[in-house]
């Protein structure tokens, strides 16, 4: 998002950022002479395990009762009334969108494809599910949407706003997708709204591999996925040279891995702009960001998705015919690596070009 802020500032706009987490705001945004504020938040409790649709995601992120939603709406309205913006650009901030539109302010979303799915046109239609399991029934999908819609409408009544007709109205804003059409989470749609992925400035350390001629693997993994450690061990056993960023892994595990001289674990994030050209394989959780880096370097890919957004993105990449392996169960990793070595490499092309930030910024303020 800092690339968009930088470009909007260059074009002469005054930009204020409202952020869920302001920890790194001074470092990332300070150089653009941009102001930032903390976003209104609600304390979360007792989330629904494994939410199946956008309604249950909202429930887990603050839409738990009408009072909570009303407090969020009032918080956003207070901010916008003070700032008096000409346009609001949201990256998954549905409450901000509702508050802004109620005040008559233009709202546009920039999204990877997951948070603003293609909307149905009939009042009785629902949004697509984000999971496909036996627990995902039509009754549950519809009931959860009606439940959240009822709470939203009670909250809107409390703050003096008109009722919404259907749940999908929460997401009914102008949108541009920071993705390529082929990799949208809910199938190919609206190619004119897909601007390509943003290759932002990437801070961090330079990745360094020993010059030993071994095939190279880049890994960015967290301990939350049960296959994170097994895939790293298997990569080393199969003779790869691994450079990895492993935030959150216990020190005991890192010490065990680093006994192997063919792995280098960085305590800091890597500068992804400086990845070398000859990486054979990238191992990630998320395809939303990983696909751009993999195509840039022609990497084959392994994805270990930890939640539906990552899973749907990874499956879209695989469905586009790219060399991507999506892990959802315990794996026989040596066999997987042997198979992956035979796959062709794909790179960025005329279809998958990085987003034109100047054009994207222009459309965000003029669409």
C-alpha cells in the first residue's frame, strides 16, 4: 500500500492512512509526509471456528452485536467528519466503507479478490462460500448472512442510517483488484478491474547463498502449519540449499535446522527484490503475494495454506496451469520434490505484468 500512498502524494493528493496496526507506520509511511491514525477496533472474543463465508468472517472481526457495529460506525464517522476526505480507499475495511457512503463520500476498494467477491444481482442471492466441507450447507450460509445483516441494520438504525436490503450490500462498492484475473480467488471475472500485483518496495536483508552449485530453495514459513517443518527437513534431505525466513519458530527448532550447513535462517525479513534469478523453488503459505515473486524469478512453487484466503489463491494458481503444489494433508515430501523437479518454469509475461502504479493510483481517485 505504501507504493500507492507514494504515487498519490507525488500526484499532489493529501493522503491520510487509517491503520489497523501503526507499529511500523513511521518507518514505512514517514518518508511520504503522510499522516496516519489508528483504526477503530473491537475486542474479539469466542470466534466461530473455521468460518465458512464472509458473514462469519465479519462476525469474527467485530460484527458480533449491534452495539459493537454501531461503535465501529461512529468511530469511522468521527474520523471522516474530521478529515473531510474527497475519497476513501479501503483495503478490506467494510465498516469504513459503510460509514463513508452514509456520509456521502465516494468509496472505492482495492482488494486481492478474496475480500470483495463478485456480487450477485438478485436480492435473494448470497456470496460464495470460502470453504467447501460437509458443514457448508445452504441453510447455514443463508442463516449466517441474515444474522449479520440483521445486526448491521440494527446498528445502522442506532446511528441514523437506512437499512441495507441484502447482506452483499456491505461489499457493494467500487473495486479494483490488485491481482491478475487468472488468480482471482472466486474464478476469472471482471478483467477490466484487475490491475496486476503490486511489486512494492521490500525492505530487509539481502538473501545470500553459498556458491556451491546446489539447487536453491527460498522459504517463508510460519510454525502454525503442521507441514512447515517437515517440508524444510525434506528439502535439506533432498540436497537443496535453503535460505529461509521462519518467524515464530522455537529456538530449539531453529538450532536443530541450522546444524545442517545447507540452510541459512535469517532473523530478519528478506528483501524480496534481491532474490537471485536461479532459485529453483519457492515455499510459501500465501499465493496472493508469493505468486508475483515466483513468476518474477521463474520459481516452481509449494504452498502450505493456513486459511481459506490462502487456499483459494493457491488453488487458482494451480488451476491456471502453473507449476504449483498445494499441500492440504501430510505429505511424502521426497516424492513431491522429485515430481516438482520435472515441472517447467514460468515467468512474468504480457498477461502477468506488475501493476502500473501510476495508472492504478489515477483510477483509484477517478473511477
